[in-house]
């Protein structure tokens, strides 16, 4: 809240659409992140997610459009097997993802990008690579396959604002589907 009692709103919002883990899955991901021997530091437990589309920094009108239309991405829960750890060299990020992307997940990511376009937001055209970031400032893992995969029944879609006024920072939930 601002001093005048109105909710604080920023002209710019750094947002992304993602699948949000349930508490059991979030705990398993957090445990995996803390146990990976790749250096760096774990992503905070509350920030674990699987990005479907990253609109980036948008104005508040476009962020509102995304939030209001999030439910149009209705989907059946998607079983995802997170069985492979890997590393993004440039970002120095260790992550876990499925060795085989479920078709339903690929289709949901494509529909999320379509929602961005419908709200007047361009997204990058990189191929979808489903992953959950686990450790920042990390090096590549020695073994890519997990002994015990994480089985996630993904059923919650979110629009998250990262930071304030377009700058990275703490997460704030802008919309959730299905709504609680």
C-alpha cells in the first residue's frame, strides 16, 4: 500500500506464465536443489515453477489482460516426470526437467504463447524447453539422470510478477487457475 491507502501499482510489470507445483512436489524439488553437487545457491523454495511463456516486462494493461484471460487456458492436469538434470551454461543455472516432454505440456506452452499474443505481447521464439530452475551460479551436473525421478501431477497455472516496476525481485501472484 502507498501512503494514500491505495494499492501500489507499477507502470511496468515483469511477468511470466507458469505451472506452479503443489506442496509435495515443491518439497521434492527443494530437496533436490539443496542436494545437487553443482555449486551455486538454491532457487528459493517459493520461486520453484515451470515457465510456459515469458512475456517479460509489460505495461499494467497487458498484465491485466493476461491475468483476466488466464482461465482461457483451461487444461486437464498433466503428469510430468522430472527425471533429468541439466545446466544452462550462459545463465549458469542448474535445472531439472522431463527427458520426454508430454504432448499436453507442449500444447499448453503453445497456448500460453498464444494468450500473450492475444494480449499484445510478443514472446521470444526459442523452442520450449520445459524445466524447473534449481540452482543459480551453478556448474553442469556430472550425471544427467536422476535415480529417483519426481512425479508431478501439474494442475495449477499462474501468472507471476517478478520484482517491481519491471525490475527482477520477489514473486507476487497476479492470477491463478484453477482459482482456489
